[in-house]
C-alpha cells in the first residue's frame, strides 16, 4: 500500500514544523539577556530569572526581575512624557498607533513563533488568531485617537497607567491595554507575566523602531513583587489588570481610597449550553475551540458543558470521538491541536484539582495515546458524574479539562449557568434563534456567543460580571475606560459639615427624653414600613440642637432584610423602559404636589430654605424619567459574518449611601438614575437629616413603584455602608462621604468584587446639571455583548 493511499485511509496529518530560526536570531541579537525598556532605552540587566520553552524545557533568555527602583524610574519616565503626549492632536497619536500596527503585520511571523516558543500555544493559534488580532487593535484604536474629541467631549486621559498582563495571551493582552491607553493620551508602564515576557520585549523594540516618543511606553519585567510595586506606586493614575480573581481582589484592596482608576478582567467558569435542536456536529467543533483552544488556558474557556438531557448521550459520544482525534504535541508543528501548558507548576496545579474532583465522585475520560515525555503536556479530559458543588465545577481549572452536566428545561439551563461566582462569558447553541436570544439576556455574563465561541474583535467590548471583574476592553466602552470627565481632575475636598455645626441636644442624657408628639419615622423595606431590628431610634436635630423627630437606628439585619427585598424585586430590570419612565414621571409629579411640605422639612433640618432643593429634585426625577428609554446599547459590526449587540444592563442590587448635605436632592440625584436603569436599591439617607427621605417613601407608596425596588434604611452612614460593602447580595455600591469612609467601602467590597463609586471626601455638587446626564447612568449599568452570526 503506497503512502498516499495510507494517508487517505487514515486521514492522519504529517508533521509540519515551523522554523524558530528568526526568533532565535532576534534573541541572539540581544545576547539572550534583557533589561527593562524605560524612557525609550534599554537598561542594563539586573538580577534575572530564566524564560524557558515549556514544550521542551530549553532555555530561551534571562529576564530582569524589576525592583522598586526600576518601577520608580519607569513611572517617572511615563509622567515626564505625559504632558507632551496627551497634548498631541489625536490624529498624530493615531499615526503612531497605525505605524505600530503596520510593524506588527510586517513581523507577524516573528511575533507568532516567539509567542509559541515562550508560551507553548500551537503556532496555528498564535499565527492565525493572536497576532492578527493584535494588529487589529492598534488599527482600530488609531481611529479612536483621531475622533476622541468629538466622541468623548470634555474628557481627559487619566495620566500614567500601570498595566499588568497574564501569560496566556501575552501579546494580545498587551495590545488590549496599550492601544486604548495611548489613543486616549495616557502614558504606560506595563509589566508582562514572568513566564512570558519575550513578545512584550519585542514590542518594545517595535516602539523604538517607529520612533514613539520616549517614556510613552515603558516595559518593566518581573515577578509578583514588581507588579505590587506598580500597583502601589503613588504616581500611577490607573491600574488595568488581567489575571486571577484572587490577585484581582488583592489589587482592589491595595488601591482602595487611592483614587486610582481600576479595570479588572479576571477568572471565569463559562457555561457552554447545547440545546436539543442544535447542530450537534457544529456544536462539537465549537466546543473544541471553547475548551481546548490554548490548552484551556483561557479565562473565558467554555469549561462547563451544559447539554440538554434528551441529547446528552449522543452528544457526549460525539465529543469523545472528537477528543480521540485531537493531536497533542510540539506547538511549532502546524498539525498540532494542543500544545504545552505554560509551566510545570500549572501542570501540577491541574493534576491536584483533578485528584480532588475524583475524590468527590467525578468520572474522568481521557483519549488513548501518549503525550510527549518531555515538556509541560496534558491530555484533553472530559469529566462527568458531577454535581454543581464538585470542585471541578466550581473552581477555574485553567487547563484542557471539560466538565459536563445535563439539564432538562431552558429555565434549568439558566439556573445552572448562573450558579457560579464568575460571569465572564457564555455560549448558547440552538437552531431556534428565538430561544437563543431569550436565554442570552438571562445569563449573568459580560459576553454571550450564539452558535459560536471565542469570538473577539477590537470593536466589541470584552469583560465580566461578578467575580470576573469590571470594566471593558475593546469597543467604545473599552475606550471610555481610559478617560475621565475633565471636571473630576479639579474637585476639591468637600466641607465636612456643609450646613453648619450641629450641636448636641440640650440636656439629652435620658433616652426617654423626646418631643411630646411621637414623630418616629420607620424604615421602608419591601414596600412596607418597618421598625428597626435593634429596637432603638436616633434623634433628628434642628441646627440649634432641638429635637424635631426620630428615625430607626438601622443595623446589619435591617440591611439583610432590605437586600433580600431588593433581590426579590429583580423583575424591575426586565420591566419595559417606557414603564419605568412612567413611574419616575409619576414620582416627580407627586413630589411636586407636596413641594411646600418638603421644603419646610428641609428648612427644619438644615436651617436653610429648601425651595430650590425640592425644585432640583423634581427636575432630576423628570430628567432620568426621560433617560430611562434612551440610554441604550449599540450594534457593532466586527469584520466577520456576525453582529455583536451591546446590551445595557443594570448592575442588580445597588446600595446607595447618600451625602449628609442636601437631604432630599442628595438621595434623589443618586436614586433616580439607579432605578431608571432597572436596578433595585437599598438607600441609606443622610444620617443628620433623614426625614426628607422617610417622608419620600409616602411618595413612593402613591406612585405605583413596585415593592422592593426602593428600600430605605436609616442610621449611621459609614457603619451601614460597611455592611452593604461586605454583603455578597449587593452588586454595586455608591458612597458619598469622607475619604476614610470611601477607602473602607472600596476595601470591604473585595468579597464579591462589587462595583463601587465613592466621592473620596471630594466636593461633588449634585445640584450641578452635569449629574442629570449620563455620568451616573454609566455607573449604574454594565454592557453585555451578544455575538449573533448570520448568513448561510
């Protein structure tokens, strides 16, 4: 039998090795020993660590381990370069980005091979996916730089951006971060992962060759301590991090109270849902891409297969057959499907997780065949017989391990899919587009792929919900993440007691001393007036110290009850925007009927005329009623046969701790945009002047507001803010108060990485008309991008 006949009989691929000659030549030209790239020049190598090829263990280069002094020098260079770079006309910054894109295209093969030998991913993936998308990001953001002034009016760059990227997509993550940062006018200090620094160093060479001004891009290599020095540096204005959820939480805590911008793209445990009417063969091929692309070392990997029970047996059989034909081996071989894991420590971590899962009852299937004896290789694996509590279902494995479960109904599929602390991505396979588009909005994830998977483009935002982080990369929302309103840079510290020094009540030593008439206002939880769990009340005093009423002294249990009521009212998010607008208009109308009463209440609490504040509150309700059905998404057109629908969604349960001053407007200005966008709210009004808001729940009761959408807990703002920040049932928290209270809120929010906005003790004047626009609307929402293929 001749060789050609054998090939047609077996359909086996022969070896197709890619040469590493050019990559080795570049490494040799650098003597295989690297310093840092700071202020447009290479530093002398310092203390180094080895970069090795994970496929065969060979030594590639020695990489400098950045010190605090190195980070200081890089940040100083970026700070010095910032004024001139940010002052350049946008089209000139765009020309530099365009030049970088062209150079990456010109040297695409060199980048691809260097990425493969440094990371272990198959050359087909680095050549055909990673590097083209890197160039695409620089081209795309060259256009943003040109049109920034018209598309983001009155916005300015943050300044110096510290960026920390992972080892799974080294150059692509660099592009995702550097391209928008430079387009916006920021300067950058980037730390690549210690396992995979080489393509970042080659990129530094590219920056030098295109004549990028010195200090605009600085590359500092190193291990964890180098990243920590960058995060903690006082002259860094924004941190962008991609990596594990555990490290993301550490960074959230470290930056708390610093005022630094923060974007976190973290771990995932993404569901891959296959309905019984799906094209099963296509779904299997998509699954190969979802979980075995880059050896499963993908934050959005479709690692949880959810297959409808009626087709489970047939689909799993197809998956096993396909697994048997996956080729594991030398990543430089173009016929290989699965390359090497990045490092031995990653292999051992996965093996330990697998042992734990098996001990908990999991069954593991691996196809026959051997993996190379040398190098960091693992076979693809299919895990079955698991419950949602199994470690392999709950934990991010970050390897070529697929975990399968079944479901019966679409509702059960959604429940299983959302039963995770993560929320990065999800895939839905169904030939019924109505079903697919019904399921997609119900999935708590930032990216949804329909009848496809792992689709990315610079025009489409990428990022997660819940413990998968916050912020977006790519698209308009990713561009906006590197800009801030111009006026924020000029905020001054606020006045601690804006309506005069409050004095202690005269002679109030006995808790029985109270006004003759009982004017104790209750809390408002789940549409009902509620007494405080503590059984205690707190006085409300006029500026002269006389008592004008009492309110409940809220505690942890009151917050718990309010959060439960808010979660039970989550249907508000799916109420038509037109209907939400109608209710907000009704609120404004009913408040208008009682304007004199509310103005008098403000004057009694503050000693100031409340007429203007009531008028501003009514106007703010009308403004956000008008926004409710107008602040919506977009349809992106990536360069493929698909559209990506950017859907605006509420955060969920939003805690709001209102400022001490402006007792009515201070709450209304924050409450109105939150509920207009479909959030449910737990509101803590001004501790010194809460009666305006306890009066306001009477307006809520007469304005058709569904029970539980707005819940009011009175008490000490900072103490209740801490409880809200620590509560895992709260999805976002806004706090207006001191710098110390703001830092506490941001640090305490790390448990579930809820999104926070704090005033940091600065003087935000909520009466300013700028707060009637999209400033708070953007903070009350998150973007979900749903990819929808089209065509035959």
